[in-house]
C-alpha cells in the first residue's frame, strides 16, 4: 500500500528521474487499484482543533 498527497504525474520530478519513475509506476500500477479520496484532511482537522483550543486558553 502506498499513500501520497501528490498525483503520480508529479512523481518523476519529485524523485528526480522521470524515465525510471515512469517504469516503476507502469509496473506497479499494472495490477493496482487506485482509490482517490477527497475531503478535508483528518490530520489537518486535528491541527485546526489544537489551534482553536490553544487560542481559547485550553490545554489538551
């Protein structure tokens, strides 16, 4: 299982070798199922709640 917040189109630039990344993704994605999740980040929600608590003077 691989999770990422980057689209596969950006992986070549991120990894620094577009041809190698293309080959890796081609082999990996051949039998993969891709699940695209949308919506607000669970981690960011927690961070936003922590910020609101600290602004109100409440400690977690």
